[in-house]
């Protein structure tokens, strides 16, 4: 919600990548409270996979072979359960204003 500038950068499945940190920081600078969840936390601590800095055509098949099982295990039921937990966490924070919630990604 505008007026709150504290981001909570955690990580996605591959760790808190610089691009996610930058996006979270940019949103926070506009006054939003930002949560970057670890979507694949059930598979272990981040980073679940070590991604190469550049994924070229030669690396693509191997990376997808590792990533696809994680995505397939991330069922709609688990997504909804996690989303509910994230919203409960955020609404319990005194520095987070009530109001609309946005999701990207």
C-alpha cells in the first residue's frame, strides 16, 4: 500500500536474483510493501538450483530438465495455500496498510 516503504526480499526458487531485488526495491521506493516469496521452498533452501549466468541454447534443455519438475510440483492447491499464508503474514504487519493487493510474475 502506498506510504509503506519496507520491502521483504526473500527469494524465488533460484535465490534472490538481482533483477528481483531491483524490482522489489523499485516498488518499495513508490511506497509499496513488497514480498518476494520463495516459491520452491518445499524443495530445500534457496537457491534450489544453481542457474548459469547466461542460459544459451546449449544449456537450455538441461536447465528446463531441472526446473520443470519443480514447476509441476507447484500445484494450484499449493499456490493458493501459500498465497493465503503470504496475505495473512502481510495483514498481521502493523506497517502494512489495509487495501488492495497486487501480484506480479
